[in-house]
């Protein structure tokens, strides 16, 4: 995980946490089907990354990496929690 985090600029680390929290909020929103939550978070991740870094290929890639880490953290927590039962 440390190697993956080294690819993210410091100003985008907050984006990982924000996407995680937004994903939790989307989960509570009953009108949004769960299968669309990763797509919504991907679009938001890329959008916020472009907003913070400017429109370039690096910003898009950084948005995808931030999205992947936030989804990965969520799924890891979910599977570890399910394993305790």
C-alpha cells in the first residue's frame, strides 16, 4: 500500500478520504442503485483531480488511482468485517 500511495501527490491524499466518505453517503442514498456507486465515484474522482491539478493526462490518472485506493479500502474493510462473523 505504501508503494501505491507514493504515486499520489500530497494534495490528492484528501481526495482518497473524500471519495470514501462520498461512497458511504451514496450507499445511504436509496434511490441510487449500489452497482452505480463505483461509476459515480470514478467520475467524481477524475473530476476533482482535474479541478485540483488542471486538465491533463496525469490528472485523469491520479483521479483513477485515488478512486481505486478508496474502493480498495472500502472492500478490504468490508471483507475483513464479514470474516469476523
